[in-house]
């Protein structure tokens, strides 16, 4: 019996050693499993956040309605030019690096009656088109801001006398006519300026007249009527130039980047230039 007990002791010792080794291995496996479990959700969260960021939509803005401008020297009919500037041989086109965004044309007429004096007329049409911009807003909004700025500047013309401003119906989306007298050494000039906006385009029409060397001063009301008629015709030329398909397609089309011409860079004739 004693020998049997002695033989069994080594066997028990071996079994106990195996149990202890297995017990020691279990925590290591648990630790490894725990680390693996912790890393899983974090990686998935990072990937989900990254996917969400990349899926963010790009900023969009209402596309501008009009994409081009008519030829500035062709916005008025021959009949209108004959009525407003009868002695003008041709229009003088203003300089522009992009005629689809900004353009202008002027006509100068001097009807010399010898010792009886002369009748002077000066006519100018300026066109400015704004593109939509993701930062600044849609083209028609930018055009409206410039329209308001133009009207304010005309009403603040230095030296203007008997100034009167009035809304003009039937000329684009909005229009204002400003008339005043400007005294110069050659005589008194009757100035009319009509500022009109149609969609994302602003039309500014300047028209003045004077009787020189003793000729009679032209009738201001008649000049204003002619200026309104010409402005209406210029606005119609803008809409015709863009045709039935002139309006841009999707209202959510991405903006092209910058407006055609910032208002601060727009051409504006000074009072001294209007004669």
C-alpha cells in the first residue's frame, strides 16, 4: 500500500501542475479578448464619422436667370436713336474685358443751328450682369443691391438742382427715374437717369440735353419721357438676348464661384461725364 501511495503522488503532482498552467493561461486570453473588443467599436465609429463627413452636400444657390448680355450699341432701335440723338452717326462702345457680363455704349448729338445756337444731346446705356455666388448669394439679389446703390448715387449727384425721383412702371422687375438740372458754363443741362433691374441684370440709361449758344433749353418732361421709353427698350433687349431658354436650369445648381462683376467695380458715370 505504501508503494502504491508513493506512485500516485507524482501523478497527482503532474495533474495539479497542468491545472495551474491552464488557470494561468485563462486571464491572458481574457485580456487579449477584452482589448480586441474595446478596439472594435472605436474603429467603426471613426469610419462612420468619416463617411458622414464625406457625404455632406456641397453648398448650392439659385442659378442666375440671364447668362449673357445683348450688344450694347444694339439695344436701341434706329428710330429711338433718331428721336433721342438725331445727329449721332454711330454709338461708341465702352471698353470691357467680358461683354457677356458688362457692356456700355454712348451716343453724342450736336444739332448746330448757326447763330441761332445748338441743341446738344448725350445718351449712354450701361449693362451689368451678376452671376450667383455661394458666398454672396443669388444673382438677382446681387443685382438688386447694385440697383439700390446706383439710385442712391444718382440722387446724391453733386450740384444737382430741382432733383426729382419717381418709380417707373413696366420696365423690368423694378425701375427708378431721377431727373435734375446741372448748371455748367455752356448752359443748363437737363439730366435724366433711369436705373432698371430685370432678374440679375441692371440697366442704367443716362440722357441729357441742353440748348447751347443761345438756343432754348429743352423741355425736361419730354426728355424724361424719351429716357423712360429707351430704358424700357433696353430692358426688353436683355430678355430677348437670353431667349426662351435664357433662364438657367436647376434652381439648386452649384454656384459658378464669383459674380460677373462686383458692385464696387461696376461702371458709373460721374456728373461731369454726363455732358
